[in-house]
C-alpha cells in the first residue's frame, strides 16, 4: 500500500512553533518514526505553504497512491479550492489536525475538506497521522 502525507502551511515549523499546541517534535523526526512503524507501507511526505502547490500534489497523488493523509492546516478553513480538489480525486483522503480545532477560535470550526474526506481525525497530536494510516490499512 502507498500512502501520501500532505501537510500545509506552517507545519514545517513543527517542533518550534507553539509547542504547547503542536508539541516539540519536528515532522521529519515523526515521519521517520512512522516509516519505521509501518515498514510494509510505502509512505511519502510532502509539505508546502502554498495553496496551489497543495492542490497540484493532491492531483499528482491521485494517480499513484492508495490513500492520502491531509493536514491542510489553516487552508482547511479558507480554501474552497482544496475542498474541490479532494472532491475531484478518486483516492480517499483522511483529514488530520494535530490540535482539536473545535476547541480553538470559531473560524477553525469549519472545514472545506471534511465533506469530501473519508474521515477526520483531530486533537490527538501527531498520533492523528498514525491513526489515519491505520484507517487505510484496516479497511474492510
């Protein structure tokens, strides 16, 4: 199985950005842990701060991957384009958020991704990515 993890804006700052909210581990470090844990799964990782590049990556991943784990970060709440991209591809997408977006500012309660996602995982820290990968591996 091939799974692509796509992270949106500012997630390149994990480990240093707001550690009370996002923890103190970089995503690169965590991704290495995921690769070790899921050795029989081909995991790929992409991060970009630019909305259009995230849309392009979703389109590319649709051709080559069995599942996509998407943390669109702040674009989750603002990007109709990302929501349309998820709707327009055949590969299932699980939306992930490190924090519980519903316990934060009101504008973070709306997701343009969720209506077209296989599922949504939020509030479990980096473990959310692990849970998303397991959701693809445990499909019945």
